[in-house]
């Protein structure tokens, strides 16, 4: 009878079972304030891009010259532009353009760049040198200048802007993937898979890729912010989204002529770009710290 309380106390003091890796990462991200702020901004941006056209109070290209240059009012919450078009509606439609360009361009860059980086890091020296010297050539050009050169070849338009932005960011993902592969391929589980006769494709897909996803995910989030900036810059110069379709960069270009007269025409699209870039950067910071096992 005397041993019962002791046994009960010992049973009650047992440690809880350890958390899984995914749960641990999720908890670290939830407690990362900057990352959560970024996640909230991105969720709002995604919702706006998906259902914004349905909720927009006006058609994005509906002109009303009697309401031109109208400041923010209850009728037009963010005012109107020189054609009397509702700025809020055009911003909501423009969110879809920015998200589509960013996701497609970065998806292209991440897929091709990661593949090339894995092949370079795992392959023979001549393969590594060939791929990475090609990436170095692309990196030698400033980002916007390289995108402008590609669009000069392909022509204007939002689809060509996606391709140009994607090509520009391929070398970044290739270098990150290669660096991660060089570290992972020295691990014992890779050596064991090679000793068991596993093929190179099997090793890359099943053993190496899952272990290099963390830096790829972080870079994807950060690259999305730069892709939105690049799309805005190309549209600003008239090389991306073509009028009358709404785009934040295009709206910014249209509003620069009226900054002294009607500043809201350019200010609100600029704020949309700034908040989107800030959101993806904050999200990237949160993911970087959450995926780092040293961050407890």
C-alpha cells in the first residue's frame, strides 16, 4: 500500500510524447510574430486575387468622365483616375495579375533551377562546371536588364513577362539547390542508398530532395516578393500588362502624371505593391526561422 502513491506520482510525472517534425515547425512559425503578420497579409492578398473580381464594386475598365479625378469618398473608397475608373476595383483585379505572374514565374524558376542545381551538385565535375558556369553568365546581368532583354526577344505581354521573370530567377534556385545537395550527399543515408545499389534518380528524388526543401521553400517565398516587384516594373515601362487591363505597375505609371493634382491615383497602387512585398518578405523570415532546427 505504501508504494501506491509513489507509483502514481511517478506515473503522473512522465514526460509527454515528443512532437513530430511538422508540428514542431508549425508551432515555431505560429510563435513567430513577423512571420504570422506576413501570413495574414498574404492570405488577404490571395483572397483578394481569388474573389476580388466578384466583390469589386465596379467593373475595372468602366469609364465615367463625370467622376474623373474624384478623391476618396463613400462612393469610390479609393477615388477615381483620369478616366473616372474606380481605383479600388482596379486594385482588386490587379491583385490577380500580380499573384498569377508571381506564382507562375517563381514556380518555373523553382522547378527548373532546383532540378539543375541537384544535377550539378550530385553529378560529375564536368556536369557541375557546365551548369554552374551557365548560371553564372545569367547572374552576371542585372535582373531587370535581363528581363528587359528577354521581353525584347519575346515581345510585350503578361505571359512573356512571366517567362522573363522565371528565367531571371532560375540561377538563384540552382545555386541554392546545388549548395544544399553538396552538403546532403555526404550524409550516411545517401552513402547507404548508394551501397544498396539505388539509382541516381531514386537517390535524388527520395533521399536528397526532401532534405533540401527547407531553403527552397524559403527562397520561393522571398522570390515571390521580387517577382511582384519585377512584374510591376515591367508593366510600369509598358512591357507587361497591356492597357486597358489593370495592373499595379500599370496603374502606378498612369498615376505618376497626376501626383501633384490627384496623388491617390498613384499612391494606392504603390501601397498595394509595398504591402505585398512586405508580406512575402515577412513570411520568408518566419519560414526560415521555423524550418531552422536550431531555432527553439
